C-alpha cells in the first residue's frame, strides 16, 4: 500500500485542470449494458472505482478499452448477467449494473455491493422500485436474484431522493415500452449527465434535475458518444485546499453552478472566489477564516461529500461553528484523525461542534474512507510540519493523480510505499 508524506504550511499558487466526474462516469459506463452497440465515453477519470467498473463490465461480457481519459465498450459475445462478489464488493456503484441487466435480459444476479463504510446505504429502495416494474426478487447465498417475464411502466415514488436508485430506475425504464414516472428523485447534476446519455441512446427523458422524471422507453437502444461532466467534488476539494493553506489558484475545466452552496459558505468565511465559463479562481489569505456553520442536504444543498474537507478548513476558524450531517449517520470518522493534528472538535450524534484553533500540526493519520481521506489532505496542506497519511487507496478511489495536481500548485506532497520505514 501507498501513503502520502505532506509537508504543510505552503501557500498554493498556479492552475490545474479538473478531471471528469467519478459519480457521473460510473452510471454512464453501466449504461453501456443497455445496448449491444459501441459506446464511447470521454473525459473519464483514471480512478480505482472506474477500474472496478471496467473489470465488472468485462466479466459480464463487454469488451472494454480504458485509458487516456477514454472508455470504449463493445459487445462481441453473449452477456452473462451475473455480477460476482469478488468484484461487486469493491464498489457500491456496482448495483447500477442491475437496472440495465434486468431490463435488457429479464434476469440478473449480483452480490450486495461494498464500498466506503460511512453509514448504512441499503439497496432496498432499488429493489422495491424494481418490484413495481414487474421484477421478482429473491435471495440465495448472499446474492440478490432478479427475474422478470415482462417489465411494465409505472409511477414510482422514492421515500428518499437516492442518487443510485434514481439512476438505476432511469436506466431500467429506458428499455420499457411506455412512460415510467419517478417521483422524489435525486436532483444532482450527475443525474442530468446520465439523462443526456439515455436521450442519445434513443429514450425520451424529461425532468432530470428536478424531483419528477418521466422516461419513455424503447424496445432497443443505440450506442452513444459522450463526454463526462467535470467533477464538482474534486473541484470543491481543491477550492477548500486553497482556502485552508492560503494562496491563489485557478481551476480549469470547472463548473461553478453545481457548487453554489459551497461557494456561498466559503465567501462567508472570507474566501474570494471568481467564477467564469469553465474557470474558477480561489484566493485566500493565510489568516484564520470566519466560522461558518453548515448542514449537509440533498442537492442543491451543501454536499455531504464535501462535509469532511469543509471541517478540515473550519478547524482553524476564528471562533466556533457547527457541522450537521443529515445524509449519512456515520460520516464523522475523520474527526479523531483531525484531533491528532490538534483540531478541537466535539461530536454529538450527527452534529460536530468545531472550536477553531490558531493552527494545525502535522501528524501521522489514517484515511477511513474517500472523503475523510480528502479532509486529511486539506488539513495536512494547512498544517505546520509533516503529516503522513496512510490508507490512501481510499483517496485513489475518487481523486485522479491528486499528488501530481497538488505539486503543480506548489504543495510539498510525495507518494511513498508504506513499507513501515516511515514513521
């Protein structure tokens, strides 16, 4: 395994380019299962999760190419609609193969997915919705078995605006003759990116990005060519890195529109942000930020995926503020690690009270999940002294070449093998 060695306290400067969105790319990759025709996806980030999707698609029977930001999926043999445990356990997004498989082949078998341990994220909403489309669900040896003689359109209301359930049902409905209406949908911009792909494939999709989505499916769908949207979470993380460490950076290929909640909060904290077409410039003084409390909410609220990096930024605020986590019940695992860097944070159920300190100190810490790892990088960049971050395979799941981009901006970051010699 690798680790990061970060010598903090260096203000950032320069520019770097934002990668394609992981959370948009993954459902689009699995949408290739809806057709036997060639699918070409560009601006795909080189990440562990994308590699996992590549491995799973190939195991199912797709013939895929992945590299240099491009992903091509073709079909030269019969698809086997069985997603094995050894691949599914690596990534929660594997469940997104279920919708295309059951809609196209009338059967699917998959293990319960794995991924970050940030709280209970059951797939029961997916399964309940599939039942309403005529799918029969059973279980065998830890696997979920899905069968359907003929799926039918329906009106389905989610009890919570789940991103994954919304995407899964959108894909399945695209191969069902008639109009399916999904209510209380997730509104994330990644949903709109998937919608654009389904439209290119021949489905009619209306309302993506709103609470109600209508899908008119077709018996067969076409191949497509699509460029993935920029990663708003990577963008927000780099904005918070600059805010915490100080300096001025320019993010190229970035979209400010999906980050309005973060931008408002950062400006309240005293950070200067300038937004143009495909460009965001962040300028921050080295002085302590003003305390700003936030609550995570479904889009367009403050993103739960930026809660941990925000907390690392606020750890040095000039006062006291609160962070309320309203999406996941176990997403404060980074707090004990930040405490090792002399942050003063008290956790009470789903609320964290941050007592700002004059500065953080470098320390050996360990990433517990993807966004917690990002928070430790933010804290380490701002801290005095050297930090060693272990288990960075979590970070590699969602940030493309993070250490290279940080070095472009003047940070002192090195990737090393964790052979036990670095203390």
